[in-house]
């Protein structure tokens, strides 16, 4: 992209390549090697050739002259040196510039003379010009929206169609792509006004559609297509008016943001260049307001992924409270991995969000804000323009080409990136279906009446949904409490949620109104953005089978503690001391890659002392161990009744603080709890299991007794073959989410 300006005439080139010889004069200038219209390497046109400017003595005075010549009336924000926008090629036209800052063209400044220099292109000068010139400080620009006739609006008063999250995209028929069109309005001083069509193009329309949550724009419709008749009934901002049509026409005749110009990579229309934000009379009602037609995909959820397609690059978001926010993960060559945050910015995030079916990116996150991912790091130093359809089309640096310290930083997942995407308007009612009162008590709206939920009527999944709907974050603690001051309706029954819903009214609700709760106990919830994320280590699991196949045969005489803690199959009951049990041993390393420490689900006073092992067990059913046959039927169960949780191992950036021996239990962030195969109960009782092929499975926190940011990564499994004399061979080991 480039911009150039003939003397006295401003031309801002946004998405097209301008022909070199088209009406250009000696002294014309342009900015190169940037996707933003207000910055770039400075180039000067002379004798039919474009050439660069040397940075010797180049400062803010020269930059101000250049920016004003290009039409940025507020001048320069800064002058740049040392080819900060990349090195040019060919001629270097100007060196030794000495501008006073008042000249109206760069060629009027003193210099060594055209083509006289002692520079190389590594000294090419650049500028960053100030945007949004002449915007009065009294005006406050905020949101953007589309307006359309009443007949084209959904139940919420927004332009149709409604956006639905469910289902997989099907765009095989290009004539049947869902879309929305309307007049573009921006909010200024809490009132809505249409944007002027002066300078309006598909580039600006793309920014608006992305901001509104739509990934694509198709064309710019004529006003008559959107509003085919002048007879309508519409008022703005609750303005009292007897003639809504007249009020609407009066508002259309005042436009804002004259001569708006976007690069296409902006997240918000107010980030684009515009000449002024003041209200201007429209020259022609039918031609002087900006319009757009946006189209969208339905969101490409996990259910839409073809697990057998290892050739297509797929993107997903993980560990965010909402579907459109989270850690970015990419499946490349059949392997899931993350992206390192070196060079990561909004332009890269735009590509991710649009590939997911959302609009542009609203926000980017660095340094593993959503916790660390696992496995591969597929990309680092990503350099997208924002217009690509896939990250594979962007420039990036291979891990092997990074400096050693950077490679270590990336491979440790310390810098995993995240995004928040813009989403379209949904068809849900704006009225909330749940709320949290007195800081913690859960209330729901059922049969048009609000009431508090009694204890036992809501589980962790439903609590998740309450926190999403009210605070856009996670449920950390679900408890039961009393409140003697409450005198409203009580609801008892069941709210059945999967945890993926965004509102309580999306769940299955079976509640009955009561005058009180049993013992006066009601549900309370605490919400937070920070939660643990338990991830079993599949490599440690695999190695404990592959390198140390361990099938143990022990008499009941040595298994007294194991029997007490329910670590043996039920067939071991009432067996004599000489009876032999066959035990399949393995390691379990459970890491916490979340953003908060993992704490036991039981209070300290509820911990159970186990004299056999001389420590407290703080978590019932922390991990479930199973053996399945080839048809998925459970053939042996090694249910782990309880654990003592501690920091057995910490990865870089993790700090150990929990020890069973100290009485303080838990798993710190980026640390793990290791139960090695030699420990008592670290096995599955496979007594009586015949030779054959099986699947050994571990599921951490299977009953979701403690909240996490992501439950999809809690399961690992290994294929094994048991031969005669319990000789063991191990096949593939996989992670449920990778």
C-alpha cells in the first residue's frame, strides 16, 4: 500500500496500487511499507523516479512538512530513522534536509540538492502523522451501528438477520449467504448520526462490519435498496416527535466524519483517518450517507471440525469464559499447538477472528493470559496484513530460526497469545435471565417472576452460566448460605446446563416456587477471571508404560491399605491373605496450567486422615482410572478414591508452595502433582483380565468438583496390548484435546 500527494491535492490510497506515472509532478511525496495510511517510509518523486530520503538531520520539522503536504493538517507525531519502515531500493533523492517546519512542501526545504547524498538505504527516513485532525475536543465518539426500516429488524430492534451460534457453516451456495445491510451511524455526544459517504469504500465498510461482528463485507448498497420508501416510523434516542419520518430525514441530513479513510486493519471506525468529526449538512440525501452490506459465517465451533482432515489449518479458542475469547490454538498438519506472542498484534488477531466466523478482533492478549497451552508452538513473529483468510498465508518465523532464548520462551508456552473477537447481535432478549444479588446469591427469572435458587437446585455447570451471563467470567466457588433479610420467592428443583450456554434461559429448567428453602439454604456463587486448568501429562503416562512396563502381582497380605482406600476391584472382597491380585502400575502427573492455584474441593476441617499413608486426603476422586476394551466397554476399574495434593514438580515460571507434609495442599500455577507408579494405589486392578488389546484411561477432576477454565483437556489414554504372563506392549497415547 502507498500514499502520495500532488502539490495542493490530497490523495489517500487505501487498497489500490497507484500507477507511477499518473499525473505526478516533481516534488510529490508518498509513504511506503506500512498498512496504515498515516505512517511509512518517505519517498519523493523526481525526474520520473521515486526515491527515498536520508535520515541525516531528519527531525520533527521535516516530518511536519511531509505530513502537512500529505494532508494531515495537525502535522507529525514523530520522525523515524534507520529504515524503521524497511529499506527502499534504487535512488536516494534527498539528504541534509533543513526545514523550518513552516514550508508547504518538502522540496522547498534546504538540502544538499536532489540526488546528492552519502547515505545507504539502511538510513531511509520515515514519519508517523497525526490522525483525526480538526476533531473538536468537545465531541466524544464511541460506538457504531446500522439502521434499517422497521420491517427489516429482528425482535431486538436491530437489522436482520439474527445471529445464531449453533450449527456449522454451510456457504456452498454463494447466493444464500446470510447478511445484514443498513446505514452506518456513529455515536457522537450520545446521539447517533450517519457517516458521510465522502471517501467511503469497501475498505471502510470492512472495518464497520468487523466492528459489528461480521467477518466479511460484500458491497456498498444504494440508500434506496435499504430504505425503498420515504414512509417509515422511526425515532432516535427517544426524541418526542409527531412526525417520525421528518425527524429521521432531518438526522440523515447531518453527517459526520468527512473524508474518512481506513487501512482496513483497524478494530474501530474511529481509529481511521477522518478530516473532521463535526456535523455537516448533507449535499444529497440519497448519496451522502455511508452504507454497508455485511455477511457472516456461523461460528466454526469444535463440532464443525473434521478430525480426519489433517491438511486444512483450523483455529480454535480455549480457556476463555465466552466462546469468542481465549487462548488461540491452531491445528497444523494434524497437530494442535499455540502461537508465541513475539510480534503479535491486532492485524494477526483479525485473521484468527474472521477465520472463526466472528468479526474483527476487539482485543489481543499476551504472555499466556489464559494460561499455558500444551504441545507444539506452531507460529511466532506472525506478520499479517489483516486481510488474509488463514494464518498460513501470513509471514511468520520458524521456531528453528529464532534466537535460543526466544525459542526457550516460546516453547515453554510462556508467551501463548489470546484474542477477543467482535460478535454480531444475537436474537436473545436484552432482559437478563439470571442475576447475582447481595454480592453472591443467585436469582433466576422463571415464569416472569424473580426468585432465589435453593441449595441443591444448581450445580457447577449452571453456576458457570450465571457468571457468564452476569460478569462474563467463570464461577470459582458454589456454596450455600442463608439470608434472613430476604422475603421474596424461592425456587427449588433443577437447572440442567452443559456449561456451554451463555444464559440461564438456554438451560433446561424445572423449578417450582416455594415460600422458603430447606433449612433456609440458598445457592451463592463467586465469579472470577482466574481459575486453575488441570492437564494430565500424556508423555509421562506414556513413558511409564513404554519404558517401565510394570505389572505387579501381590498377595492380599500386602494390600491392607489399598483395600481400605478402595484401590482394589470389588472381586478382592473377602479374599484370603494369600490371594494374588494383578496390578497395572503407571505414573500420573497432573499439571496446573491455569491462572490460579488449584485448591482441594473440601474444607480443611473435612480432610480425611489416612493412617496407612500418614497424611490427609483432601480431594475425593481426583483422578478416575479405567481400562476399556476395543468397543469402549469398561472391563477394569482403578478408581482413585482420594489424593493428597502437592507441588511435586514445577515448570519454568512455576513456584512450589504446597506440600502434604506441611498440611497445606493444592497445585500451584505451572506446577504439577506427581503420583509415581511405585506408590501405593497408583495402579489399576486387572486381576482376571484376559490377554488382548485395551485402552487405559485417566480422567482428572472427572466429576468437576472444582472449577477450571477448561475441562476438555482433562483426559488422556494409551493403547496397550496385554500378552501371556502379563507381558505389556504400548501403542499410541493421546490427549483428549489434542
